[in-house]
């Protein structure tokens, strides 16, 4: 689902440079999805994750800021924020691990299933956040699929890399038209309150 009012940016990065985009993934980005479904369906059926990866690699899930245990019965709604992490160290990691032996110690902060009787599957947006090892493992998949970022975030990111454009990017396009080095340096086209649809891949 493409937002017709947004600007499309297409980045092709040089080999092994995809990591420069990873801070955007940790800060939070929006993706289009069918909402009103359970989180297992969102991650596996829509985003293409293998069930084993969800079960064994994604050890901690936060839905709207609360740790989540049951991905099969928790419904994702339009505007929800879903944060994913691989195993975190120590007692904190063990406590927040989904369905872990220490989950009971979370008390009232654990996500509680809501009354979703009226929720139906429909188009919407979900804010995603990726942490630690999942950034490098899942990040390229989301970037290839396409993410939405806010103008002020994009402006800050490009401003940080103005001097490195030639060494990082092989190709930058805005709505299918090449951006010149002068345009990238000027940043006048990146309005702070706009939304940008960003797709990024690395050269072979």
C-alpha cells in the first residue's frame, strides 16, 4: 500500500554500506500492512519471517511499549508500535523474554489481550523498531520492501552523511529522478513535516 501523497526515494548503496541506514530502523519506522490480524500472521505471512525464526530468534517483543508473550492471540492494530529484539543479557533479558520462566515477575506491565471482537482485517500502518542483532538480520528485508520515514529524521540522516555521499551511495532517486550532489547537499527538498517512502538495496 503506497501513500500517494508521499515522496518516493530509491537508494542503491555500495557493497556493505547498507549498515548506514540501520539507525533509522532502531529509531522507528512505519510499514504498510494488513492490520486487525494476530502478530504471528503479521510477521510470518506478511513480512515473510520463518516460524522458527519468530519462535527462536525473536526472544523479546513489545507491543505499544508492553512486553508480549502470545503472538498468536495478540492483535496488531492500525498505528500500533511493535518492537523486536533478539536475546538480551542478564536478568532484564530473562524477565522480558516472551513466555519466559520469569515472565510472571513483570506484573501489570505485561501486555494484556484486549477485546478485539470488532476488529477486522484492513489496510493500515505499523511502527516497527528493531534492536541488536535483528537490525542486521531483518533490516535489509524491510528496506527492500519499503519503509516510511519522517522528513526531520531523513534530513538529519542525510545531513550526517553529506560528505560521504560518493563513498556510500551508488544511486539516489527522488520519484524516479536522479538527485544531484548539489541537491543532496542543499536538502531544501527534505521538508521536516513531510513523509518519505524509502526503498534501499545494496549493489550486487
